[in-house]
C-alpha cells in the first residue's frame, strides 16, 4: 500500500508514523521536507528570475512534478494541518485527493475542526495524533485493533 | 489476478474458495471479517462519540479505507449474499464494482433470485456454491473445465 | 438540477418530495414504480423464457436501460430504504452513485442505521423523512433554511 | 460560460465581479454566502447532534451537495483568498478544480503569494482585484482588452 | 433521450422504429445510410487515392467523424445485424458502446444467436423485431407496456 | 455540432469555412485571432512583468482559459497549419484533441505532409482547402456529397 | 509489453506470433481457444439452462470475465479476422479496444478490406500475415527492422 | 519513475540526460531515434504503398504503437525542441501529455520562447540544457539540489 504524507513540515509527525508502521506492508512518500530546498529548487536549477512571484512559481512547478506524481500513485493520502502557518498547500492536496477518489485521512488538533470542516467531510478518518494514523493503517492492512 | 471477496461474513464461503483455488495464480482480498473488530475499529482508534450513529459512521469510514482500496485494485469482484441479514453493504459493493467496470460474480441461493435481479443482471456469472466460483476462476485462468 | 429518486416503491415518499419541491428548479426522475409492469416488462416485450431466473434477467435488463440512463444523468441521487423488503437494488444504486461521484442522500428510519452504515458513510446526508429531502434541496438551490 | 466563485464570503468581491460582468454571456454560481445559514444547515434540517464536531460534519455534507455540483458543472473556477481567516475550504476547492482539469483563476493580495504558490502554480491567472477577473472573462468571451 | 441506430442499412428497420416511436421524447440518429455516398465520401471530398485500400480508409475516416460523434452523444445504442453481409462495423460499434458504458440493445434474427453471443451478453436487451425496440423505448420513457 | 477552429491566424481560412457552412447546424469557435490582443492580454490585464518570458507566460495562461474551454466543449476539432511560422500551438492543440478522443481534421498544404505525419495519423481527415472542410461538415451533418 | 491476441481460433496464427516473438519482452494473452470448452463453460459450471439462448449467454458471461480482464490489461491488441466465420466477437473486441484507447493491429487477408474498413480505420496497422505482427512488435520494442 | 524523452532526434540531448541520471531510480524511454528506420518502418513491414502520403501514414501508425504506449506509461514527459526543423510531433506529444495530466518538462533554447509559449504554459518546468533536466529529476527523486 502506497501512502502519501502531505502537509506540515515543521514537526516530527512523519517520523512518528513511519517509525510506528515498521513491519507493515506500506511504502510512504512525501514532498521534499527540507524547507529551503523546497523554496529554492526552481531558481537554483532553472535560474533566478527578476521577481519573487516568479521565483515561487518556478519552485512550485518543480515541486509539483514530485508531489503530483506521488499523490496520483498513492492508495491513501494523509494530510496534516499543524498548529501554525496557513498550509493552503495541504488543503490543496486534500482537494486533489478527494477529486481523484483517493481515501483521505486528515490529521490535526481539535481547534482547527471548524475551519477544516469541508476537508474533514471529504476524509474517511480525522485523526489527532500520528499514532492513530498508524493504528488505522495497521487495521486496514492486518485487521487488528490496538491492544488486540 | 486480484479477486475481492465481498459480502457475508458469517459462513465459511471465503475459506472454501481460497482452499479450492490453491495452485491458481490468484491473490484474494476481503474486508475485515472479524465482526466486532469491524464494528469497533472507528471508535477504538479515533475515540468514542456520544451517539451510536456516529460510532457506526466512524467505523464505516475506517473500513472504507480498506474496502475501497481493495475493490478498486481488484480484477474480479465476487459478492456473497447469505441466507439471513440484509447485507446492504454487499449490494453497495456490487454497485460500485459495476460502475467501475469490474467483472462481477454473485453468489447466493435461489431464494434470493427475485430480490437480487438487478444485481445479478450486472454480474457476469451467478453462482450458488463457492466451488462454482473456484471453477470459474480455474476456467478463466487456465482454460480448463471441471472434470476435464 | 436533476434528482434521481431510487429505492422503495411501496410508500408515497416520492410524491411527498415532488409535492414539497414545487417551485424549485428541480427535475425529478425515478425507476418505473408500477411494480408489476417493472417485473413483467422483459417478458412482455421480448417473450416469455422457460425459466423464472431468466424472466427476472430480461426484466432487469430492460429496467436498467431506464435506471442507468437516469442515474448517470442525475446531479443528485436520493435512495430510500423502506421498513420492509430487502431492497438490494436500492443499495446497488447507491453503490453506483458513489462510484460515479454523485452526491448521495439516503432516506431511512433509524432502525436501519447499523445495517446501512457503509451506505450512509458514502452519503452526504442521511434523512429520516421526505420533507427533510425537500429542505435539503431548498437549501441547496436557494440557500434558505426551514423557518427562515 | 459557467463560472463558479469560490472562497472568501466576508467582502463584496462576488458582487463586484457580477456587476462588472453584466452583458457578458456568463452564469455565475457560488456557495451559500450567508455564513450562519451555511454553518447551521445540517443541524437545522437533519437534527442537532450531541457534539460540535458532528454538527460541522452535518453542515459540511449538506453544503457539499451544492458546492460539488456547481464546481463540477463549472467551465471556469475563481477562488478568492481574503486577508484574514484560514480559508482552507477555498484551497480545497482549488485542489478539486485542478484535479478535475477546470481552468482556475485565483484572486488574492500579494502578501499571500508565498503561502499560495502551489495553488497559484495550478492557476491560469492570478488576479489581485475582482475587476481583473471581469477583464479576463471579457477577453475570454469577447476577445477585447480593457481600454480597447 | 438520444438513441443511435447502428448497423444494417439494407432493410427498413430504422423507418419502422422511427415511425413507431412517434410521440415519444426521442431523437434518433444514424450513420449515413446512402450506401454509395458512404463508400465514396472520402475520395469525393479529399481526392481519389491510387489504391482501393486507401480509398476505403479515406471514406471510413470521414464517416467516423459522424458516427463517433453520434455514438458518444447517445444515451442508448441500438445495433442491428441483418440476415446477410458481415456487418463487422455493427459489431465494432457495439464494442465501442459497451466500453463507453452505453446501454446497448441488439436486434437480429435467432439464427445469429450463437455467433453474436458475446455481443448479446453485453446488451441489456436482444430484440427480434424493430417493434420490440419501440416497445422498449416506450416502457423506458413512459413506463407503459404494450397492450396496457 | 460544435467545431473548434485551431491554428494559423494569418489567412482567411476561418472565414471561408464559416461562410461556406452557412445553413449547416454548426457553431464555430476559435482562439482570439487578433494577434496583438492575444500577445498582450496577460500583461494588459494582470500587469507587466519584468521579463519577456513571463509576459508570454501570463498571456498564454489567459488565452488557455478560452482555448481549453472551447476545445473541451468541441465535437470536432479542425487544426490549420499555414505555409509559414512554426505553429507549435496548433500541433499542441491537435495533441490535446487526440488525447481527449475528439475527431480531428487537419488542414495544410502537401509540402508539410512529411513533417506532420504523426499529427495527420491521429486525424480522421487531412484537407488541403477550407472548402473541403465545409464539404466534410456538410456530409457529416446532412449526408450529402458535393455536386449531389 | 502485454499483447492480447483476439479473434479467429481455427488457424495457427497465434502460435506463429508467439514463436516468432521469442526473445522479445512480450507477454501474450488470448481468449480460451479450445472451442468446445469456450462454448460449454457456462453450462458446465453454472448448470444447464432450458434454452440454447441462455446457454450461450451463460458461456459468454464466463468468457467475458477472462477476455475483458485481459483486454483492459493489454498494452496492444491484435485482432485476427479469418477467411470464414462471422467473427463478430473479433470486431466487438476491436470496438472495445478502440474505445479504451488501446493501440490496435488488425490481421486479415485483403478480401476482407472493404468489409473491415471501419475497424481498420481505427487500427494503427493492418497486417496480412502473423510474421508482420512479429516484425511490428520487434520494431516497437527494439527499434530494428526486418533484414536490418 | 518512468520518464519519456520526446522530440528532437538530431543531437545528443538524450544521451546527456541518461548519462547524467546514472544512479537515479529512473527508467527512460523514447521514440525510435534512428531516423531512417522511423521513416521506413511502415512500408518495410506492411508493404510499399503507391503514394508517399500513405507511406508516411503507415510509418506514423507503427511508430504510434510505440510512442503512445510509452507516453501513457510515463510518469513524467520531457519534450525537446531543437534549433531547426518544425518538430510538430514534439508539440503534438506535449499536447497529449498535457491532456493526460502528465507532468511536462520542455527543453529548448530561448529563441523559441515566444513560439512555444502555449506549450511552455502547460509545462511544470522549462529547461535550457539537458543537465537541468537531470537536476530536476535528482531533486524530484532525492530532494537534493545541485551543489548541495
């Protein structure tokens, strides 16, 4: 099972999921999580444009080669919304996943519930902690529940 | 060939198919057939909601991550309707399989024929016994008929 | 907006929705709800087969020309599960609607909640009374709530 | 041409576009922009659940019947990100539009450029003012430029 | 309802259907049934090629602009196999209709049953006479059976 | 029938087709054929960027809102390659039309045959003069040949 | 590369292709070519129906589980029309392949050219001998021409 | 990751990419780049037609079996426009890639920028040198930037 881990890149949620899922038949993928590499990749490879807007545009294009390919190849998409930042790209990925018919799991604290209600409505599960994502994947792949 | 075995979870029909198909190049998949795990998975992982309706909703969401993924990955879908229970989820899976263009085999006793006529019409074969499903898979994969 | 009303044919739920929705910009469609015409149509037109199984098969084929066309043309699909009968065809239609990405509204009494949890999970609303379906359509089309 | 106006509901940007586009062959659509009706619609029609999370879930489901239908029917999708609020639903709609291959126009002030770079990269135009959206629609439909 | 009438062009079956369906809300379409125009159209418009194979190729291309467009626009496809000629183009149209998920009605005498079993299996009805097609369309559109 | 006329904008081929097709049930569409408006539209509406590359990018985005919408809505796509200019956008449109399964007619002089062989292979007709396109549309819609 | 060999089952054309393609990276598949097994499979497994029409229907259903799965999984479809028999199933498979966007190669003697012109028009190559199919596959996979 | 290298066949750009990407998890594919084999393949295998137009048509058909299969199987499509020749087939491939939703990278010198603006607008990156394509693939697969 291919699982794409989209969204927040400033906490260790991906590591906690990958570590917890050791032994499961899952291949995880994610965007490039090195923030500065992700911001610079377009200009570093294709040349510095004169304006910041197009610098972002170049970088977003190069990143989309990776993220679009992984998202389309995924069986399940997990999208994390962190406690700060706008993370519109996370919601954008969730929208793509929904339109492509991918099973979607969101991961965020309760204080975002109201703002994320449209995204959560399209999800098959709303988790609070990365360990719950691991438990879902364990159940989905092996049919066993935590503590069982 | 990937074959998804959907429907009734209270008899040994899956075991009879899997056993009979030994030696064929088939990978079988199915929903979680542990009834209580299947009912509890949402609340056990994501937390107990205040109302039973949402408890079922949570569980159905987590199960759908598994069943939807397997159903979309299947080459052939077999749907079993047993002698009791309403098994609307089996008919729901059959409807999804039909809309996705998956070859569909139904498996049920003749007393359900009239009630299942719309589902059977969308199927490429209507079997009465699990062993007939094995014979179909044997013919489909190896071109040989029973007794040949 | 095209709304397909699928499922139970033994109560007046369709009439209550159509009557309640007068004045809304909705075109309703439904399967043939004359039970005996629906059962007989295949044999009456194409000839009586020797066996009942194929009689049902003929009828289900002719009905599917109508129901499949209407379901694919619908913007919204409403599926009613009544208090008796197995209504596997209703769940089958719901499965097709879900796989085709149609917004789905289910309509059934609470005693079916547990048995219908997979179908309800795929729905965007679960109504108990036809008048609630009218209220949803009113809100969806005009943005107004009951009593407003 | 059908144009869906998604996103922020706290300023007059929709009115400015609709007014400016008078005389063009465009039909505009939008989510319900009455904030409290939008929040309450699920519970008001389907009944108050015990928990706020499911209240939001009910409402998001009913709203999705409208927004999903309009978004899929649109030829062009305009998504507005305002100066406050998280507006994850706007980014979610943009993701759906992108995955469905709909031409996308974003509308937001420059201070959101970096945070919206993935969304903007999927757009065919990034506008700052509603009047620019009108000018785009005028050019797209009539081939004339402002001041010409 | 748009109904495409494909296949044999040497008998009056289309006229019998169109005449019988007067008063129904159906728009019929068909390939060009003037045999020599159909054979000559490519060379007459685009110029005579040196070889007969390419003459047929030119003509088939021009005809496919019409037939492909009508077949894709149809809600229901009726395919007639007559008593002589190979009519591979009829079976080819049936294959396209099946793969596109169009409801298919075949129309042929019983002596072709065995040779057409794969095509008939993909059809929702197998009729013997054009009047049966009219009865099916009447039932599908109005819910009434012959003699009722 | 909706026909999109793509490609060369420096000769009167579109006018000759539209004039010749008077009386046929065809709606023609095309990109904006005012060359300078087409080049300037992005910068004129969205603001002048610092670099010519991005000026072209802005304009191509705005034009794609129009051309993509029309191309996807077309039943038939005609692509003209003129005697000069590279016209990669014409070949690009032809590639999109082919991948979308649209019937394609190319229109170009014989000296481009070898260079256009891949595009012509995907076309259902290769015409030399606009009047041949009119004759094809006449045949496709009315079944009559020139001189008949 | 997966190549599906559809059509005539009364000559050794499949063997000639498979033998000739030894050493190429191709996996060939085909319908069950044992004529009597193919005719009997439905009734032998699912039970003898009272009427021959339904016997054929049963068999065609079981065969379609195999052929539909293989055809959808194929990268290239080769369809052979022999010198006798009607072979509507071959043309039906060609129609499915065309609608699914599969590259199609037809294989038939010149005397069928006129009757097969619609099918050939949808093909990317029309071969006369199985050895030409081998040469095409060799070129497609290795880039080398016969005698080179 | 499968990367299809489309376009110009008269320089060593493919070799420079393949060499530079050694060690990355990429499988490259391309059209047959032996110009005369590519031109002759149709006639050499299927027989010489009387006219050059059909000779090109035969060859383009055989080549399309290869190129269409590889393009549809690709995760990423790179299209190179060289300094001479019209290369309409490159733009045609780019159009197909865009319509199929494949991430597209174009590779061409700045003097083609204006003529390629529609193609570049559909691309996620516009490179000038093959080494930049290698750097993009390295970043996409390993997350590292040149010099890092």
